[in-house]
């Protein structure tokens, strides 16, 4: 799916998407990780003219045009499978991809 800044909500579905991390602050993960889509596949990748780029509800990166602020949200394990021991909406899962993130 290509970026489309004119779209209010462009989504991609499939089973080939994944998130990856080359580095983690968690000492239990020293090797790169690949996190595949495993549920909530209806919006695994999307672009939005206002919010920016999103990967499920797991990671959103963008710019808040209204408040002129960078925007980051991380809820790993909603669409993409989190590493063992990480659960959706717990602090460690929310910080895994983006470090500390205001969300």
C-alpha cells in the first residue's frame, strides 16, 4: 500500500505484514524480533491524512496538525503478536516499540 495523504482512512489487509525491532531496552531481548499480524487484521496498516501512519492499533506515528505536536501511540499485541510475556495495554508492551510514548 502506498502513502496517500488525501485519504482520510486507507487500510490494507493481509497476512504478510509484520513489525520488527532491531533493538530493545528490555535485557531479555538481545536479538532482533519480528512480530507478525495475528488478530484484528482489518486495519493492519493504514494511512490517515490527519494522524499519519498506523500499524493496527499497535503503533501510530504522525503529526497532530491541530495542536502542532508529534504524535505517537503504542499498544503492542492488539494486531501484531507481542513477545512472550508482553500483554496488550500493559506498560511494558506500550513502551516496547516506541520507548516511553505519550499515549
